[in-house]
C-alpha cells in the first residue's frame, strides 16, 4: 500500500476503533462486580445527603482500576444530581493548584485563570458551590503516588478531607488509585487520622479472564470473523504473561492496523508478531523503571540467586547484609514485586507457624537483561 492508500483507504476491519482507546469505558465490565459494588457503597451515603466514604483502590497496573472507577462515576452522574464525581490524573496534574483547577472546571464548566487569582479563592468558590447546591464531592486521584514524588499529597488530601472545618456543610471524600502498596505509610498523621479508607483490591486477572475480556473487546471493536481463536489465544497469552491487559488491547489494535495495511480481511499470526515488535509501552523494561531502589536491589538478588531455593527469610538476610532495611520495608518491597506479577510466592508450610514463603520469578532470567545496574 502507498502512504495515500493508508491514509485514505475506506475499507476497514474495525467496527468501532474507539474500543481500543485508553479511555474507553465498556458497556460490560467483566470480573469487577465486587469492586464496583464496594465503590458504590462508598458513594451511597452521599446520595442520601451524607458524606462519601473514602477508599484506596489498590492493584497492579492494568487490572481495571481506572476503568471501573470511571464506570461507576458515569453511572452515578447519569442517575443522580446529588454528587459531583471528579477524576484527576495525577501524572498530569501534580500541583495543588492544578488539581483544584481540575475540580473547579468540573463544577463550573471552565477553568480558573492560571495567574492573578489566589488558591484560596478557587478553593472557596468550589466549597461554596457545593454548599449552595447541597451536593457532595468525591475526588478520585489516579496514580496518586505522583503527588508524593512532588510532595503535594498531604496538603491535597488535607484540603479535600478537612474542608468541612472551614466551610460548614461541605461534604467531601477521596478515592486514591494506586499501584504502590507503600502508599498507606506515606501520609502525615494529621491526614491519615481522617482518611481511614476502605481498601478495594483489584487482583490480577486469571488467564481465562484475560481471554474473556479480550474476546469482548474483539466483539465490540472488530467485524465478525476478523480475529480467529488462534489469534485471540496468542494475544491473550501475551497479555497474561506480562500481567498487563493494556498490552493485549494495544496488540489487538496494532494487529488490525497491520492487517489492513496488508490488505488482509483477517488478522493473522504474522500481524500479531509484527504488533508485538512495535508495542513496547507495557514491557517488562517499563515496569522495572517504576521500581524503587530497594525493590530493584531485591529483584537483582532474586534473579542472581535463582539456582537456589529462595525464601522470603533467606532473601531478607542476604539483603540486609548490603543495606540497612527493616523487615517491614523488605516485606512491602516483596509484595510490590508480587503485585506487579514479576514474582510469585508460595507458602511452604515450614518456618514459624508454617508461614515460610518460597519466592519464584515469573520470567526467564535472561529476560532480566534489561534490569538496571546498581549505581
């Protein structure tokens, strides 16, 4: 195909290409009913004139946290006028002013001026509008760990959760979406004492669940018979092996593009292989880049000692020889690696109360050639 053919061709394999967009919200959100019910229970008091309950939405990347949150917000705003549901992406809005500008825009329909207006005025107008309209406010901070990097988390949490102390009658709550289990240990005492969230856990999808979810996306996004079971199973295996549903969706979309460029009426395995080569956003390497120094040190130790039978206890003893770290910090790092599906742990029935855990890598050791070297 020529470049003009690619740009102007009208024939397509896609029934609805938006089904592969990152912000797509499916009509049917599979395997997340219990989590959405938990979020609904947190919002229910606000729909009855009370204060929303706070929540931590916790799980590995690409386990449906943001999609489930957006879905429940969509359902609330379509059925009730008693609550403002505001979603904030903390990778984009990392400052106190920007976050409350996002909230202001949702409530007022336009953003406040970026200069010449004090924060206190924006904050006050938001709270007075809530009181005047007798509405509650729930703010979802997605990837909230970025607020800790910018050292704005405690102030933002405080501003939202203690609004009623300055503006009597203001009803506010907070959903924190995070993939980092260290989160609960980062808040100041004067914030954690009022946050007291309900934990909503998004466990990694099982292999059959991954296939079912991708099958549903195929039905919505492609015309019939474009994707064979062989192709679907190949993409499902790739997505499950990385623990990243987004990777599977990206490969589906990219495979469709390659099939169209090849003037094929179906997606074939060669198109999938081509898509895999061009889809790297959710690779193991990008996952490793998000790890803390302690988590990287622990992972290097696990990789270097794979020929031995690693247990949590033996790894901790080896790790603390090189750096001072508490067992609690070590345990959180180990759980983070498991949450990201880099390792698995299995109870052996040995040790104190039978709680000894064997630690197993989920990837071949040669795949960790991308592991950054210790500085």
